[in-house]
C-alpha cells in the first residue's frame, strides 16, 4: 500500500516477520503490504494473514498498538477477519507485535487507499457495507479510544479548509481509516488499529472523499450514505477528513491526487 521502506527498515521488519512465522509454524509467502515508513508489514501466511507492527522499545502500547486486540469486543455484525493470536517481543531498540488473522476470502476493493477507477462493486457490497457502518455507529463511543482528537480537528479544519468545526460536535464510534485498501469485496473491513471515537460521519466521509476521482462511484456512495452524510452533524466529520487529506498532500502521493477534487468539494459547502 505504501512504498517499500529504507533497506535497513525493510531488512529489520522482514527478520521480525520470519521470527513470527517460525513461532506460529507458518511461512509468509504472500505479497508484502507495507505500512507508512515500514511501521507495519503484512502478508498471507498459509490460510492466515500475518501482520507485524513495530515501535521503538519502551513506546509500545497505546491506541494504535492495542487497536486490533480491543476491536475484538465490537459486534460480529461488523464484518472483519478473526484475530486468532498475538505475540510480543523486543529485539534491541525495537518492540514488535505479531498478529495472526483469518485470511479474508476476497480481494481488497483497491490496492490503493483512493479509487482511481470504478471498482464495479456488486449490489450486495453496498447493502452490507451500509449495514456494517450502521452496526458500528450503534456502538457507544469509547471513552478510552480516540480515532480523532477534538483539539486536533479544531486546529486543522480552519487551517486547511477555511471552515470551522461545529461548536458542539456529535461523536460516534468509527473505524478511523476506512479507505478502499482496508475493505475487501466481501466486504470485510481490515486494519482496526485506529478505531475509536470520531466526529459523526467520519467513516462515511472517508469513503466519499476518497472516491472523488471516480465521479460515478462517488455519486453512488453519496446516495447510499445519504442518511449519514445529509445530517447536519456529519459536517464536522467531512471537514476533518478533508483537512487530513490537504494536510498530508505534500508528503503522500495519493493524497496529492485527490487534493484538488477535495478543494472543489469544499468550495461548494
């Protein structure tokens, strides 16, 4: 999903992946999926999916580290691969966690977080995706997990969009990174490290803005998710996603690709 990191980082993460595979009695043979700057590395391993995450030793723990394990408490009506086992260890200056999942039986909607072409999703995908978002929104917002901090959104929304966040924000439970590389054609929703409290409509806004390069798909998302996106309280969620895209456009290529459509959308608000 992201580029292969520096050789030093790649070699270190591949050694950790091999160690984890040995511990689980598996062999990682699938395509390597790198996270930002090599912080994570994932691949198929037999009938499983093996995900590695690393942090500087002593800094492990917290929201992102524990997101996948705590997401086990979410309702089964939110479709996601089962997390079977985890294993933690420290080598030198780095701490590692290996997570062993069921392998999702269907491919990702897109190899990239944004949509560059109409993915031709079946009607069942739309119905089940809407149902999954509804089920997640029914979960009371957690008090100990923040997908987006209020201080952050109140700073970046005016800075990058020229708009203001609502004075009173409506909060809901969100995946927090619901892009098209984290959803399969099943659909199954992957990568739960950042789930938590976010402004209402945040996940729906992510799906919508990340599809703006494919107008027909974006229009379909806007229609299917209208019960969420048309509510006044969804405005801050959409502005938050837009601000995050514009903030990151200079360092992440796919955000640069959708920056202009996002600006055009903001101009119509």
